[in-house]
C-alpha cells in the first residue's frame, strides 16, 4: 500500500476527504456523527470528481485520473455514478499515521528551509 500512497496519491486522498466533507461545515451535524465512531451517510457528502480533485491539488487532471484508478485498484477509493469516494475501513490506522507523519515532516522541512532563506521569520523574532 505504501507504493500506492506516494506524494500525489496522498494529496488526492486528502483532497477527496476535504471536498466530500466540505458541505458538512455549513450545516448542523447530528451529535452522533460528530465522532469517528459512525460513518457519515453518503447523502451528506459532497460529490467529488477528477476536475474537483485537480482544482484542489493543482495536479494535472490526467494524472489525477491515473492515480485515482491506481487507488481504486488498491481498494483505497471507490468510483461509481456518485463520483469518487473513500472505501470504508480500507486504510489501516498505521498507514494513516504514516501519511500524516510524512506530511508533517514535509511541512517542517519546508518551514525550516524558508526560515534559512530568510523568507519566513518566526513571530517571536525581536526584529518584528
């Protein structure tokens, strides 16, 4: 599964989660659904397609299409008439933790590099 979840694929999975759940932010959510104990009903999720993923990630639409097919073949995503969505219960917690750790590491490295280049200065710096 790690081979399938490279950088582009991870961005695609994250975009699918954000796009599909975005409309939930604009409504009152039943308290029962405010935890991860219950899956969200499909009718409460927004529609996700290749174009929306490409727009959210900045990845070329054809690359998105190819990566989504790989993720569908790996059992991580489902694709049907309702669009693209996460397959329930298919990504083990250890893999999710690895994805999150990798993203946090990338953010940390980027922030450190920007700081070294002087593009970005910590807010507790006396010059500010």
